[in-house]
C-alpha cells in the first residue's frame, strides 16, 4: 500500500499513486511492498535496483549507502508484546533525495503513525523543513520506542533478583536466559545502527542539510544511552545469574547439613541397638535394659540441643 504526503504551494495533500506524478516535496510511505509497487517507484524516482532488491528481502543490516540521485538508509527497531522478551523486529528502509523521501516497511509502527499525524497537523513546519527532517523524525521515533522496552526489562530484572533471594526456583534460570537472549538481540541491532546515525550526524552526507545534522546528533545520543543501558543490563544480569547459582549452592549445602545432622543424631541409636542386640547373658538383666532405653532417649535429645546451641539447626 502506497501513501503519499505532498506539499505544494503551502498545502498538504494525501492520496494514492495518482499523486506520484505531481511536483512538490513528497513523503511516500510504502507498507508491505511488492515487486510491482517497487518497480513503479524505481522507474518514477530512479531508485537503484540493488536498494530496491534490499527492500524486498528483509533482515538487512542497518546501513547507509550513497547512490547517484539518492541515499539509501536501513534502520531497525523493536516492539514488545505482553512479555518483554517477545520482541518484534521492525525493519525500515528509506530513500532520501532533496525533494522526496520514500519509507518502506513490512509492519505498521506506532512511531511512524505519530510522524504522519504531525505532518498532517502542521505541514509547513515539517515537510517544508526538508525531507531530511522527515527522516530525522522517523529515525527518532524508531529509536525512542526502545526506551520503554529497556525500562520494562530493568523492572523485571529487579523483581527477578528479589524473587531469587526470597525463594530460588528452576523457572528463574530459564527466565534469566530468556532475558539474556533479548539483550543479545537488541545489541545486535543497535550496535551497527549507532554507526549509521553517527554518519548522518556528520557533515557531507548528500541530501542531509547541515541544520539537520544537529537533530541526528540527538538521535545518536539516544542510541548511546540505549547502548549503555544494554551494557548495564548485561552486568546486572550476570550478577543475577551469580546470585541464582549462589542461592542454589546454599540450598544444597543446607540440605546436606540437615541430612548430616540427622545421621549424626541416629548414629548412637544404631550403635546402641546393635550393641545391646547381641546375645550376651551379661546384658540380660533389668538394669541393662533400663540403661539401654535411657541412652536411646538421652543421647539424641542431648545431641539435638547441642546442635541448637551451636546454631547448626
């Protein structure tokens, strides 16, 4: 589906492909592209066939490529479901020229819709500032959407740490590895994306005005903050893993200690029963049986209170 935002003589128009032939500054958004749509756009705007091929094959690495009449940019972001570890990758492709920008993506994205509403509300303050400013708004929305995900991750990690020290369970180990895989996925995307935005924050990129580099620098700062949060999350996750292993080891030690104490308490009983159970005539008197039963009761009770005094129980 192709949507066109066209600024002409201070007025904003939206519509379908019939507006592609009009003159004026354009933002063209393509949702769920197919070969026929991309072929028409490539013919109309002179898009390079290698960049068009990238748009039709997802899972591209964030990158910036310069072509004779436009710049091709790939940026990525995530959205989370009810479970913060259930991430959905959003891959956005951008063709940037002086008078037009084309955004191509497979899935709808809330940040992009917010930019579209801003353009419709005040076209002179957005499209009139240049297509590179639209690219900044889209990149900023894509990056800023990652902060709530990492905030939710931090909250869950803190709750998991508290739960481990209260009562360690096997399910917590599985959750730790799920959170670890999530961080690896975020890091794999945001690391090269930081370099791409860093290039646009410098002067000399075609079709990116010097005034817009300041805005891209702000997006770059946001990516640095995200990267720092990911590194901090990895460190905390490592501490949580160490805490889990320590609690499991302590629990194992407590069980072993208790079993050892019970074995020690019953050891005298085994000895006494085995000793008096022998067929000796000298031990057949009444006094011997009384001594035996006193030992059976007194020794375990004495050992119990002694262990209690030593705080081994």
